[in-house]
């Protein structure tokens, strides 16, 4: 079976981002699936390279081989997404269509996210006479489908026309009811990157002192502000654990100012972006990994912390509920509830033995989420899509 993966969320040499699609591809390849990748990359002229994001785009190679998998990075136009998100896949399509991987002959196209990749896959499938499937990672339902505009209609049309749609959590699948028929909707949980690999804890960050860790983009729904409110509540009780924050984003400055206003600057540490290895070492060092994020589709970062035996706290109602049992393999709190979050932090720091037991149960839960498991479920969706296509069913 030859599968063409379309994903703008794909790593390139030297860029340790969006590793989950690549991990799935490696596992699928190990099952015998012939995988090739096209990763549409917005055109970034050198004039714009002062911006780090634009520089990363501009420096991507046109073609690379990652762990034996060929990936192409065709440059595509990127219009203002707030205005033309529904057209982004159509505008990119002619450039993607020229990629060598498209011409080598494929049996099925697999897109990651409805827009823009799913729209590209839909047109490729029409041209090639093959079925397409889509994996929904969260933005599709939490952002695109919630919009009352052309983007929401286009996303719904892409998902509605797919031969199969894979939601990465039960929470996401529930939000796709009415958009995708039950017979074409599948829950396929992500695998855990680094499962079974214990790294050495970082020994250079406040040794012997309580340490909380958060890894996530500085946007509102990741809950950094909720974490600050929880820490302020603890500070009022005379408790000041260190909080290390890895990431960047548009709210970075506001969060630093908020920490200062709350009198927390001495114990809140913004570390910026870190390498994947360093993140794992920090996870192994932390007493608690805390990311009180809502609208969380799955949360690979939680499972990575769990692989290190570190207890985690997440919010109820999201993807983590598929692999976290509250109080047993992790902790779940209501979204935006800083008091509940502060309570979990106190419980973890006050009873290290109980927290360690939760961490070990979390390690076992994360270890069960292998990429091999993910690939087998994904391959089964491929087979069903191909069988229906050959039988003349709806693609």
C-alpha cells in the first residue's frame, strides 16, 4: 500500500517540532506501508528572515530524508488566514500537485488537519482517483468548525467527504458527531514519543527544592494565567515552589508582568524554547508537570512527562481523560479552577510517596500508548477506506 501523507505539521532537518506525524509515519513504515510525505511550506523571502518563524520556513530544504522517509517541502502561498482560511488549501494545491511524491503513484492520501491539508488531500484524491482520510488534531474542531463562516463550511465539507476521519481523542470525536458519520469516524489515540526511555533528570535547576513544570505555547487556553493564580494562592499561605515554564508565544510579556504583579518573579522562571531532550530532562526533574489547558485535543506533552514517572495534572473534559485516571495515574481538575489546581500542587508536595505512586501508574499508562498501536489502528482505517473505494462506495 502506497500512502501519501500531506501535513504542514511536519519536522524538517534540525527542527524538533511536530514530531508526532513523523513518529506515526515511522510506525506505519515498520508495518509495511510505503510512506511518502508532502509538507506544504509557506513561501518566505529572505527579506523576512529577521523573524525566526519566517527564517525556519525559508531555510527548509526542498527535499529531505528523515529516518528513511522521503519528505518534500514545496513552497506555497499563504494568504491572511483570518480572511482566506477556507481557500488556503486551494491556493496551495497547484504547488503541491507538482511534487514528485504525488507523481510516483499512491493508493491513498492521508491529511493531518482539515485545513489546509485536508482540502489539498481532497483535490489530490479527486485527481488521482484514490480515497483520502483525515486525522483531526484539535484545531479542526476547536477553531475551524466553531467559526460561523466559510472556513467552518469548508472544514465540514472536507471531513464529510473523507473515506475515514481519525480523531486523536474521544473528546474530539464527540465534537465531530453530525459532521462525520459514525461508520467513518474512528478514535485513534496518539502514541507516546520516548515511551520506555527514562532520561537523567536535569540536575542544574534548583536542586533539592520543589519544582513545578509547564511546557506549552503562551496562549490563553494553555492556562498559564490559571497557574499563576494558583501560585499566588499558595504564596499567600507561605508556600513558594519554583515554577519553570518552557515555551514562547504572544502572551509571554503579559505573563511575565502578571508574575511580577503577583510578587512571584523570584520563583517563576520563563526558560523560553528548549530542545526536546532538555524538555524530557526537565520533566524527569519536576515534582509535578502542570498544564491546566482547556480545549486540549490529546496532549502529547502530558504523555511525555508521564514516561518519566512524573505525575501530571490536566483539565477535565479534554483529551487527557482518555489516558489519565484522576488520583490514580494523574490528576484532573476543572478548567480555569485555580483553587483546585492549588490543591493538587499541595497534595503532591505534601505526600511525595503518594505522588510517586501516581507517577509510576502514569508511566505504565503512557507506555501502553505505543506508536505501533497507533499505526495498526491507522492501517485498519486505510484498509477500510480502500475496500469501500474498490467496492464503489463513498470516498
